[in-house]
C-alpha cells in the first residue's frame, strides 16, 4: 500500500474516531462530582489516585486524603504532601498493614476512628476531591460496614468527587461507583526477588 493510501486510510479512521468521541462528549450533559473505584490485584491503584490529587491541586481545588492500613512506614506521597502541600488535609490510620499488627480488635478501633475522619470529609462541601486509599480492605476484613460507606459516598455533596482504592470491596461498592477501573497484575518485580524501590513502590 502506498504512503498516500495509508495516509488517506488513517485520516478516514481518525475522522470516524473523532465523530464518535464528539458524540460522546455531547451526550454527557450532567456536571457533578464522580465516584471512582480503583481496584484489582495489580500495582498502581494508589499511584493513580495520587495522580488525581496532583491534577486537582493544579486547578486550585481543595483535597482531602485518608489512608487506611498504611502509616507505619513513610511513603513518598506522605512526605511530599506534608512538606510541599500543607493545604491538603491528610490523615493516616497509622497501624500499618493488618498482617503486621495481627490485632483484629485494635485494627477495628483504628478503622472506626479513621472512618470518622473520612465521613466528615465526605459530608463537607469544601472538599472538591476526597481520596480514600485502601478503604476496600476495611470492607473485606469486616472492619467497617459496607452499607454505611456506600451511604456516605452516595450522600456526599453534589460537586464532590471521591476516589476509593484497594482490592475487592464487593459488588455493592462497585455498583455504587460511577467509574470502576481494575488494575491487573501481569508480572511484578517483587515476585522475582527484587526489593521494593523507594520512589517507585513507596
């Protein structure tokens, strides 16, 4: 096939694609906050959520971040937000991973305390974006009631967006969200004996 035919074929395909995208944009006529679930067994769910934090801050939006599970080992996002973005409300459960604590009752108490902070953010119209990092585990381990979490997400201010990360979370949570993306693991360096890398993995 000649370059001229390739170029013509490409142009026709792009015109068709543009028409489809333009039609989708025209059909999306509701402006409100969205609920996003980033789930799956692959790496990058929290990283994606913190990318949205940067995006929101670029527009001068008010952002709240609540991290469930994490908190014993410092992470790059924690260091950056605390030192460079003091305008971000940042709260961590602070117990670390549940397999480290091995204390279910203590973890439940910490989860309830942390959820109280998250619930306040979800009810506060000043927040444009709320990140609930690793919240799905609180449902999976039965630390927090799924129906209460879903109710708070559904009843949040109309213009507020919320991002929930973590594996699983159940079909009811997925059904309540506007966007659900699944990160699938194809391969992972850790399984090949490569240590977690500062600035990449944490």
